[in-house]
C-alpha cells in the first residue's frame, strides 16, 4: 500500500433546481476536499465565449442541452466536484451518466425559498417569463415557473444517492451536511 498518496476521492456531482446553491456549495466542498471545482454552465460559457442566456437566445435550448451532453462526455475519471445546470440531468441518459461518474447529491430546496433567492436574478433563461399578464408579478411568474420545473424534474433528481434539504441552511452548513453524510456512507 502506498501511504504517500492520498486516497482517491469519489467525484461529487451536485444537482438541483436553479437557486438551490449548487455552485456556492460546490466551491466550498471542493476546497474542503481539496478537489478541483467545475460548474457546467461556466464551462459551457467559457467554451462558447457567450453566456448561457445568449446561447439560449441565439441557438435555443436544444443546442444548449447538446453542449451539456458534450461537456459531460469530458468527465470520465478523476476526483472533482461538479455543479450541474438544473436541466443537465433531464436529458435522456445524463442522469445515468452522472450516477456512474460519482456521488450525486440532490440539493432539495422548497419553491418559496428559491423564490426568495432568485427574485432579483436576471440571468436564468428558463426562469424568464415568455409572456405574463399585467396582473402577474415577476415573483408570481417565477414561483409558477419553479413549480413547473420542480414537477418536471423531481423524479429524476430523486435518483441521486444523497438528498440534502437546504432550506434555512447557509451554504457552509449544506456543504458540512454533505461531508458528514458522505463520510457516514463511506
């Protein structure tokens, strides 16, 4: 046995709805585990030299989902923390690939909490209202959209090996909860 090398740490893959804290928690986990951190949306933006919103606007969601699949193909081995865009696990075959890749952690967050976190953001294309009546507030539209996404995605997300409820927790507390639960499952 080689005592000079640290044990290989299983990759950690974070999934969840927009606003669940995947990127913030992922960065903390990566520092704690001394691993590289990757965010699928940031990697796509860097590769494409455009924002996710611009890709959606110019090329459509279908093209963006293909870029996610292409990116996922690059993650085969190694130890890292990967924060996935909320829709990445939804493309057929992607959740299976994520489960083979490493420990998939679903950051589960109540819609009310997500609305609070996301009310002031403008860079999430699937949360923008395509059309809203004058009587609907932005918050109401956001809540409706998040409810639809939760309904569409929850069955896939729940396939994760670990689910952490994030409501009322700081990103540090969520990361600590993941570390404790991963250690207990090892």
